C-alpha cells in the first residue's frame, strides 16, 4: 500500500491479500495526514511499515496483528497517532 486518499475516514481493515497478491508492506507516508481515520487494523501479512506511514493521523487507533513478531516499523511511523496496540 503506497498512497491513501487523505479524505479516508472511519475504520479501515487492510486486507492480507489484494488482487491475488499478499499485502506485505505499507509504504512511507501512505496514510499520512488522513486526519479523519479513526482506526486501522493491520494484518499479520504486513512485515514492513514505512517511515511516517500514519503521521498526523491524530484520531487514529492502530491495531497490529504481530503474532509472528516479524514486523519492521520505520521512523515515526505512528507519529501523533492516538494509540498503537500490538497483538502478540
């Protein structure tokens, strides 16, 4: 996932598969400035979250399914987010 519409809002669940391919990465700045994004659930298939991916998402609650323990999170990926929860 590389670029989300800044007007995205509400609750979002990132799928583990998209167009028959696994979703493994959320790019840098992908959801930056999505100020109306309330929550996002990130599946276990995602192994990399780029720098500033969710920067300035002030209302965002993040849930990351990281039971495999294999996720790399870039610099300030969740800067200014409301809360971040890791499921292990």
